[in-house]
C-alpha cells in the first residue's frame, strides 16, 4: 500500500545533541510537510517542500532545518535540541493541482515521538 | 491569520449512539476548505471528511456528516452509530488554498478527545 513512513517511531536524544528524523513516501506526492505536535496540542506546521523548493514558516526556530534529497525522502534536522523541542513530529504529503492531484488532502505518517533528556 | 477553536476538549458517547463535535473558525477569506481529521491513539492522522466553502450542501461520508454554517463560521461533525473504533482525537482544520505552486497550510484546532464506551 502506498504510504507515508516515518523512522524511527521513537527517538531519544540528549540536550544539545543533533538529531535527524526521516520521512519517506511511496505516494509520489510533490509536496512534503513537517509538523510539530506537542502533548495535547494541535499540530503546528514547521515548513514544507514544494518539489525542491523549501518554504519555512515565519515562526519556525532556526534550530530546525530540513532536507529533501529526492521526491521520496525528507529529513528534519534539529541542530541543538532543547527540552522544549520534545514533541511528536508528523510528516505529511500532498499532491498539488499542477501535479494532477486535488491539492488539498494531506496524508500523514505515524509520527516520531522525540524525547530530549 | 486564521484561527480554529474546538470548545470541547473531551467527549464520550455510548456505542451506537450519535455524537456531535463542535468547531468554529475565524477568517476573512471567502474561498477555503474545512476538514475533520481523526488521530487514533498511537496511530496516524487520517482525513475523515472535507467541506469546500463554496458548497452549500453539507458533506457526508458514511456515518460522518458535517453541519457547515458559513455565516456563523461553524463546522460541526456528527458521528452516527458510534463504534469503538471511533475512539480518537478529532481535529478540525482550516485550509486557505495558496498559489498553485505552493503547498497548502492546515490550521488545526486544539482537538477533541472522543471516547466511545461499550
């Protein structure tokens, strides 16, 4: 089945130690998103890639970076995790209208729960 | 900026009964989409139902239906014949379509945790 895969599902890192979360998709969608979801809160968009173009949300801290080496993969890099970065990180994809999709529906991965010690 | 408010942090319903989850939003846009997403415990978020703002007819997907009141900026979700598998966090979300060459941003409400009891 076509899907959005996130690895690992659970990640523990130390305060200040860089960490990378990965997302892959078999849907061949041209847009990929990263959301941060803190406990009992709504998901908040960090940034997204439209094809190879990176789009950062205005209030996303510089500590968060992303890479998309190809259509299928997207990475979230946290350069110096703080205790406040502990959260569920959700990856999502969509197919834009120009790419033949409806443009509006986002497909989510299961998330990676990040713990910072 | 758009805001989405879900005023019911938690709700419960007996199996086979009907429950309605509330959502209100604030926007100055006339063209937008509204969604209900379901996030079961430890599982991924999935789309339950969507509504295009230009459509007056309320969307329906099997046991799920919405009551879309555009003037009141209200978008409630009704779940009929509730099943144990409906237990989840439900998020109401707003999307303003961006330019064709940009991704679309979802603005989520705070969520409603629904428990279906046997």
